[in-house]
């Protein structure tokens, strides 16, 4: 496995932050299981070591000096791992972005940050994140567990829903996502109902085929 030290990388219309390769899940669909290049513009997102908060902030300061920085619509915590595995770093960097860079911030997460950190983390996100995007994957806890394979087992799905619900109280926009064609129409409908119940959005992502070597 080739490793490097890619902290920041551009993708879509945002600048993405790669904090860690640690993750409490082993999703059957995860791109980390593929041998192909994950992004055309990134050599590797596998980290030789995890960057410190100051290293991430220093990288952001350098990036902000470039002309293309003005074109980024948001800064996203999303790399080859679960960002809430490094909650303290995430919070410090997000606070810096909001204060100094004045860019919208988004967290892409599996929603298990409460279990990872053994406490409710949603209140800590207030004022630091504009969007929290959570991979819901299924309304059914059993299907979820078989697909996501979280190390926390059966309590994971309920913890995800609670985290999402808590986030709606502290973050302006909360989005739960599923992947088109990977679940039944009935399951998809129930996912939408869950989102409506807790005051979150439901986003249906397009299915992408992961090529295996």
C-alpha cells in the first residue's frame, strides 16, 4: 500500500481535509477496498502519519494564498477515514476556518462519533460546522450492520440516528444519505421518513462501481 502525507486535496467544488485513516466501519462498498486510484488529482490518501492540528492549519494558510482558493465553495472534513476519530483536531481546525478563512464547513461522517468518543459530540460542533453529512445507508438496523460492518455492532444504527437528531439542534444543515439502487424502494422511503422525523434532509447518491484489481 502506497502511503503519503496528503492533508488537503481539491474535489468537486470544495477543498477536502484528510485527517486520518482510522474508521470504526468496514463498509462493503468502501472505495478503500479498491486498488484503483481513488481520485485523479490525488496520488494517495493513505497517510504515513496523522497530521497535527497545527500542520493542517499551516497547510490551509498556504492554500489560502493561492488564487484558486477563492473558488472553493466549502471546506470539507472527508478523507480516507472517519474525521470524528480525531475530534479535538477537527474542532480546532474548524474553528480556525470559521474565524480566519470565512469559508463554509462540512463534515462527512459515518455518524458514529458519539460511540467513537464515548460522549455526545453534537454540541461541540455548534458554530464550527455549517453542514453535517451522514451516511445512513439503510433504515433497517440489520441491513445497516451487514453493509457497514461497524465495530460497535447492533447499537450503531440507533447511535447514528441519535447523533443526526442531535446535530439538527446545533448545525444549520444535516443531511443523511443513501445510495441509489443499493436498497429497496421501501427502505428508501423509510429513510426519507426518518429524515423528516428528525428534521434532516435525505440525499440519494448515485451508485458508483468500485473496480477491484
